[in-house]
C-alpha cells in the first residue's frame, strides 16, 4: 500500500521553498508515494494587523492541520517567515501543524540563528520565576527567545517529529543548542542526471542566446536568482573592468516578492545596481563642470535662487553616492573607471521552467555572495550549477563552504568581494575544469534526488 505524504509549503510562487517542494513532489511520486501539497497562503500569514486578518491566517493553519491529520507522513518546509513575521505567530503555527501530524519531518530552509536578545520582558519573567541569576545573565549576555526555545523544546520531546537540514553545520547547531535527537542532513537536490541531459539536449546555445537579444559571438557570465545585497552583484559588475571587451554580464532574476518595498518606484538595492555602472570615476578634466559647494540643504537653497542654474559636477555626484546610496558598501571606493553599462544585461525573473536552461546554456555562472549575519541553510542557484555542470565560481561564503563538504573538490572558490580574482579565474577556468568535472560527477552519484527520497524514507520509518 502506498504511503500518503503531505508536503506543507509555499507553492506555485517565486520562492526557494516552493521550488524545492515542486521537485520533491516529483521525485516522491516517481518513488511510489502518494503525495499532496498543502499550500501555505504566505501573503496572508505574513499580515499582522488588523487582528481580524491575523485570525484569518490562524484559521488557514487550522484548516491545513485538519487535512494533514490523516496522512502517513508530513514533510513540513520550515522557514519562520513562511508562517508569519512575528515569532509568536510563526512558531506557534508550525507547532500546531506538527501536533496534528502522525509523523513529521521538518525540513530546515532557514531558522533563527541569532537567538540571543536582551529584553526587559525576559528579565522580569526570570525574576517572576525566582531565577535571579538567569535574569542578571540575560541582561548581560542576552537570553534565548523563550518562544523559539519553547518550539525547539517541543521538537526535541516529540517522538513523531524529525528534522532534516541541508548542511552539516545546521545539524550541529541544532543538536548542540537544542539537543535534538532525530536530525539528519542532506543537500538540496532538484534534478537527476537523466533530466539534466534531457534539458541540455533540447537546447541550442545560439538560438537560446538570440531569443534574449544576446550575441552568441560574445562570452557571458551570469549572476542568477533574486536580487539582494548579499548576492554580491557589484563584485560581478566590477569584474567586467578586468575582463576582455568581448565579455558581458547577464543578470537573471528580480526582486523577491516579499522584499518589494512599498511606495517606491525603484527599490533601494535595484537603485544601487542601476547607479553603479553609471558612476564612472574619472580624473577631473580641466574644463569639467563647475561644482556647487556643499550638499543637502545648502544645495537645495542654491537651487531655489531665482535665475541661478545649479550645475553639479560628476565628482560631486559620486561624493553624494558615497555618502548616501553606497554608505554601507565597500564598493563606494571602487566605482568603475571605464564604461561598463553597455556590457550588462538584465533578463528579468526566469520561470521555474526556464531557470535550469540558463545554467545549461550560459558560458559561466558566478555566485559572489557575502557572508550574512543570519546565515544561509542552502543555495538553490548553486545547486543548479552543480547539477547542470555549469562552469561555476563561488565566493568563500559559509553557505558554499558547507556545500563543499558534499561536493569536495567540485567547487572553485574566490574570496568574497575580490573582483580581480573573479575576473582572473573566469579567464583561467578551462585549466581547472577537468578536475572539477570529475569530482562533481563522482559526488552526484552519492548526492542526488534518489538519495534525498531515501533520506526522507529513513526518517519517517525510524
């Protein structure tokens, strides 16, 4: 008799968990499971006010909880933001779903790694429970959010709940912080190699590039995925200055639906991306435009003088960028010194069907990510690159170092932000490609969708 499995996740939307769930559905079905996806209404769940709307989100969780109660197993895709924007709502809703399941696997797409905080509420709570030492240390060092602690305490005590992480580092953190007894790790997997070959065989590089207005005679390296500052797009842009003129940069992606800023005609990060190649940093010419002294209110006062034109020099323009738009970016010291804007192409957000094709057809794919304070559990773009055998380069961000534990010797690294190193490695890639390919092919025989399904099977049968 087939096992009935429910996948609780975002679905049919632009989201990493949603795409992972769509591939998990495909591979579980192929393995003989009877699978249904219980789609989370993420937009509703992320609304906190008015309280009527928040209660509607709770009602949707109750509905899903009733529906999953009869399934043999529930694979819950966990990232706190999928279930709400406040810890009390998010963790409370996940707990409700886990209590409804006969057997559950919590797949960790992301979790609160920065768990320490100092609050008066925690201090008073510890005093009320006659824990003066805990109260004092909590104010000095910070204390674990009691909502988060309560959730993981439940997971630890619940024999029917298991946990799956996408890297060994997350597994160690969860085991050490919360003493979780039933945790396994397995990397993100999307495609088996038969599927990869099928996609590649259906494509022709010249036709593919031409349909996006790209010249097949040029060389293209790409940054793919949602736009976010930690993705390091500026590193790739600056690298163009150190590459021959026949190289171009392709940007495949767009803003994450949950990250779009309200009432802004251009988002803050998109503004950085558009401005950077325009801020060409040339030495001032003898006949350069006159610079208006001062900025801010003084500049506004000057502009207000009747009949007095305001002339802003390119140097003043760059100074304003450094002090404002790029205030928190080290690239304010590395504005382009040559014209690169004509070598950058934005292709927009790719569909789930199209994204693998870019990894199959573009000449190179780069992942110049920064290290984030929140941390990352895995990388969908890096998974595409490895499965499709793309000529790929990765920054030495922790998320890729963790992936390298599964794909040892199959990933070529460069230092975060080092655009000169990135450009150099792109031009030398053929020299180390054979060794990378051999290691990648060996690793994919171990880590693939079949192994992913087997890991879930072991967890639900344990």
